[in-house]
C-alpha cells in the first residue's frame, strides 16, 4: 500500500540523517519532526477533499503538539525530514520535493498578500539549515544547500550553496548529491574574504604607524643629544655676540 511505503520511508530517513536515532520505537514516539510530517499528511488528505476546517484543526493540533506549523495545503514529498522541528513554518502553496531536510527555525514563506502561488518550490535532496528563510514564489533547485540564517529571496540553481542576508550563491557543484549531503556546518562564507582582507590591511597600517613613531622618536633623541653636547651653548653664544666692524673704521 502507498501510505505504508511512504510511512516506512519517513522512518528510514530518520536513521539516515540523525545518528542519535536508536530504534524504530524511538522514532515513532519521540521524534516531533516525524510526528509533524505524519499529522500533516492527514491534514493534507482532508484538505484535498475540501474539508478545510477539519484540515486546519489538525494542522493547528500539529503545531500545538510539535511546534511545527505546516499549512494543510502544502505539498510534501516522501523522505521529508524535520530535525528538532521547533519553529519550522511551511506555507499553503509551498511544494517540497523528495528527501528534503529542514532544521529548526526554517521557514518556507510568502512575501505578499496575493492569491495563488506565493510560496517556494523546493527540489529534491535540498538541505535547509537552521533559521533559514526562503520567501517568495520561486524554485530552489535540486541538491541545493541553504546556509543557517540565510534569507533567500530569489531562485537558487541546482546543486548551489547559498548563504547570507540576502542569500548569495557561493558555490555550485557539478555532480549529483546522493545520499543527502548534511554537511551544512562547513559552508563557505562570502564575507570571510572581506574581513580577512580588512584585517590584513589594518595590520599593515599598524606596522607603518609603528615605524613612523619609532623614526620620530629617533629624531627627537638625536636632536636632544645635539643640544646637550659640550660646547654647543658656547658656540651659539659666541656667534650671537660676535662684533661686526664697520668698513670705514680701522
């Protein structure tokens, strides 16, 4: 049966992506992300049959129990994994592909009050790290990785890595990511080079300033030594008091 195969897959992905999982019973009873996905599947089934109030009530119950808010209209593929889960929000017209991973605080939201499609479409094998916000009606390509805290406002190419606010593409891989790549802790930082360059420039300026201060100190010491040398005052006195004879006088 289709629902049984999908349920089995939802359990399998927990073991694939969370090394803390110990047993099937632990996943079934102790994983709020797993609970959220299963309750959403019930709510979505009701939503497709135009039982909107009951669907929204199940969704609300889901939010109360798990801390995950998924609109019953959202379409979610198999193998979807929400790790930790608290604060995850998925909007009504969002579409999530197969084997997608989301971490706590991630949001698939809209940017306006317009009707129709207003939430993102997430491709297969995408990883959305903690606190990332994907806002608007566009596509995040297959195999993409979205860094923690990123705010994505435009389309993301397949197998791309995006970070920052607003998010920028910092890497595009040329091969398929399989199994799902969860190494979102080692994403490149586009601001790191800027800060390193500024740090090197500051160090260079500090070295120049130190050299100038040392040269100025040496000059002051040399002038002080010249003033305190023996005979220095006598020479200046004799020069200052020297008599100048008038050319007409003998």
